[in-house]
């Protein structure tokens, strides 16, 4: 393990420490990371395969879910392998270019995921408030465009990040007290004026989390108003039931993100390892739990997964002729 007080003269190399203060627990902490990483891969690939092989699921809501699963897989592959290497053997060495690449992809994927969650809220709004226009509003072309907008938005918002980091000089320690190359964790190591980086980070966060949460909240306000106008209790329950999975995913995704955001900027007395654990919860839990939520709460996906397993068991138990 490299001492956090060590100063590196090679500015092209950074060292990720892991979770400072909890080094003796790194091996134990790798167990939940492995479980969450495995759940992310198995769950999201299952969702993708089920939707791809079931023509009845080729609908806007499920196509958005495919986008979400793809982003979750990509984000997991950007963080989990290096995180496990740090927890297992302290292999935190990263070149500056690799660190910038990881920083770009992690934050860009998070922004893409937020955009897809907003699109899913819009999907539920149209389905409940304007059901007769659903197929004409959310056409295949519109869905593809939304997917492109999600990628472009996340990439463009993160594009200034590597250039703003490259203009900084790191004249002291190059040891990053974190498990991944988080933007502000790297900025805090720099010498000189870091105000542009701080303003950029806060602006990008507000443009994504603030704007998307406002629009999602507005969508569900309009949905709730439309549902309350329904005369039938059964109709109200059915309409709200179609939103249950998405609401759970929103809570899973945004709650740790907001905790991490506010404690990082305003929780100056919060221990460093708490900041880092919250940042990892934000990255690890949503990709692992999202497919479970949709698999359990969405009847069509649940029935399809059950049929696949039942078919596999039947094949395995069949005696040879």
C-alpha cells in the first residue's frame, strides 16, 4: 500500500487509495462489491436478452429499459474492475490519461442514465395522460432520437472536464483519496486556481440532477392529477401500478446521488470514508438493483424470465431416449 503522504514526481501517474481509514477492511469490502458487480452483469444481461427475444416487449417502456441496462453495464465495467484491484491488492496506479478517461466515462454514463430516467417518466406521462396518442408520440424514430440525445448530452456536458483538468498543475501529492477518479477528488489535489473546475462541476450537476428531477417531478405531478380524476378505484390502482417500477428506480438512482452531492459540498465535518462510501453506493447499487426492481414488479418481464427458467429445468430433467 502506497503511503498517502508520498509525493510523486511523475505527473503522468496517479494513485487511487481506496477508502482511507478502512484499509484493513478492504478485503471484506470487496465481497459486497463482487456481489453487486455480479448482480449488475447477470441482471442487466437478463433484461436485455428477455426484451430482445420477446416481440411483445418491443414497446417504448421496455426499449428505454434496454437503454438503462446498457448504460448500467457500461458504467459498471468502468468502475468495478479497478475498484476490485484496489480492494484486493492495492493496485491503484493509473496513468493520467486513464484517470481522465475513467472520469469522463463514469460521469457521462451517470448523465446518460439521468436522461433515460427522464425519458421513462415522459413515457409514463404520455401513457397515462394521453393514451390515445401514445403510439403516435413515442414512435421508433422518436425513441432512437431520445437515445442519441442521451448519449450526446452526457458526452457534451462532460467534454470540458478533461481539458479543465489538464490545465491544472499537480505540484504536491498525486495520491487520490478515492476508489475511482472522481472529478472533485482530483481537483482538490491541484495547485493554483481551481474555481473554473468547481463552477463547472456544480453547473453540470445542476443541469443534470436539478433539471431532470424537476421535469420528472412535474411529469408525476401531472400523472397524479390525471389519476385522481379517474372515477374507478381499480383504474387508479392500475394506472399507478404501471409507474411503480419507475418510481422505485428513480428513488434508487437519485437518493444516493443527492446524498453524495450534498455531503461532498456541504458536509465538511463528515468523515472522508463516508464521502467515498456514499459515492460508491451511488455507482454500485442502482445498476445492480434496477433489473431486480423491473424483474419483480413488471409482470411481462417476470413471466418471461420464469418461462425461461422453467424451460431450462424441463430440458435438464428430460431423460434421454
